[in-house]
């Protein structure tokens, strides 16, 4: 799709699909905090087009 060519190739955009955010939602609800800093750390794969990620939320 053109959005993938533009976003990934030209802009270096990371596309995140099918995230399971249920634990994050529970933590936000328990702490009554809905704003956080999220870091997404993909693996560095030479000439790779995808990678598993390690998302981390800081409150």
C-alpha cells in the first residue's frame, strides 16, 4: 500500500498493529493515571523490514 511505502521507507515510521494493551489499561485504571511516556524498542535487524518490539510505558 502507498501509505506503507511513504510512512516506513520515506519517513522511518514504525507501524504497530495488534497491540495488546489490556495490562496497560488496567494499570492506568488502578493508578488513575492516563498519561504516560511510551518507548518502543525494535531489534536492529540489518536490511530487515520488521522486528519484534519491547514496548515500555513510564508513568
